[in-house]
C-alpha cells in the first residue's frame, strides 16, 4: 500500500499559559511495510523547515519523527519513556527532552489519525506542553486545501 494523501498537521505549544497553534494542510505520502506505517511530506517555508522532508514512522505504540534536509531532527515518542537528544533547529542546536503523556493511533488504509501530547524540555529545563495531531485522507476529505498554513 502506497498512496498520495491529504495531510492535516496541527501543532499546539503551551508555554506559560499561552497557546500557539500552527496548522499545515499539504499533500504527502502514506505507506505500510509489514506492520509499520509511514507518513512522509515536504515541509514549507512557513513552518520554518523549508527544504526539509519529514518522515513519521508508526511501529506499534512507538512513533518516530525524522526531518532530513537543512535541519535534522530525530524525535522518538513512546508513552512513559523520556527521550533526550540534540536537535538542529532554525534557532541552532539544542538538547531537547520529549516525554509523551498521551499517544493515540488510529491507522486505516484510506484515512487515519495520530495524536500526541507531550512535555518538552530544552537544556534540561521545562519548556512547555505540546500537542501534535497528524491526520491523512486518501479521498481529500480534509477540505481540499494544499500547502495551507494557519497560525494562531
């Protein structure tokens, strides 16, 4: 199974009682090899990662998010386990800790959704609570908008 899909990616950052939301609607690729699901898409200039490709790997209850290109990122989400690594961002290289508090996965052949809630620390200091939601549809049920980004 290898399909072009419409992706809706929503990120919410909660820092000091303030929410920042970014939503990207774009085309991507969804495929499955064995029991492992993959979602792949190109980042845009508006997300701050222009020139990068993102690959999300869903293997059971583990989610790996990898960005390749100008800025390399390797984030592992596994409920109940903290993951610490250095990350290359538009703002420089930072040591980041990810501690997932909720992982919900609902994968299907034509549509699906992945919801992550996690705490983030930078340099060992708490930086906020985040949410990441990725949904896909092979039928264009996400409204038909492509490469649309909304920030609030």
